């Protein structure tokens, strides 16, 4: 099955894209997410960004009743089930990553085959050009999230259009921005 992967700046952007994909309710269309530590923080609702500075701030643990209410609220939101299965995967060259859905097993297999070049190959299989893999790694380090969608070919146009509705990063612009800040992939 074909796979399209898009990179989003925030967990909220990726979650909005997941909601749109899930709302299609098309058979065989499967979203999956991956990212760094911020993705787990988002799922656990432990970290927020200060609206004035944009810096991450720790959120105190809510009371048990609040936690139950938050969990229930998350369960009815789109993508909550996907994030519930979020797991840690150690991927050589990326370090620890969070992945949910079918990506968790795909990346675990890549980690096992990394000595044979499996890591790059696994990301290429996700529709990510080999030259962009370091850009994805840096974006995950900075809090970005990738959404990969597997789908039957007959759904390609609607999946592409739906992913475009929540603006993903434009990779050439992102690369230029990181390089202007001193990053060298």
C-alpha cells in the first residue's frame, strides 16, 4: 500500500490532520504518528507552551477526578485512540522516538535492521526521501511530529487533499530555516 508522510510543527497540527483523515472513514486508510518526547508529553497532557514565550512549561499533575475527566475528553477526540498506543522506539541515528499505530512496528523493525541500512530504508518506505531523513530527525528533536498515512491507491487524491488542509511544513523552507540557525544535516 502507498504511504504519504507529512511533517507538522506541533502536536496540535498533527492531531488536526489525524482527525481529518479519520473523519474520511475510508476503508484501508490508516494514520500513524511519530515524533520525539514532545509527542508523549502531548498525549499525557503534561507539557504546554507558554503563550508569551513559546517555551515549554511543565503542567502540574491534576487531581485524580480531573485526570479521569481529561482522559474521557481525550477518548472522544479524534486521534486519542491512536495516541493511546504511543510507544518508545530506539531508532539509530534518531535516538528515542515515540511512535503510534502501524509505524511503531515498522520502526521497531528498522531499529533491528539498522546495521544493514534498515533505518534509512524504513523512512524511504514512508515516502520520505533519503536526503530528508536528517531534516525529520532534527524536526523531531525540536518538537515536530510526522503523520504517515497508509492507503489504497484509489484514495490517494482525497488523502493528499486532506493532509494539505492542515498545513504541513514545506521542507525546503524548513531546511533553509534550520541551516540559517547553524544546523547542518
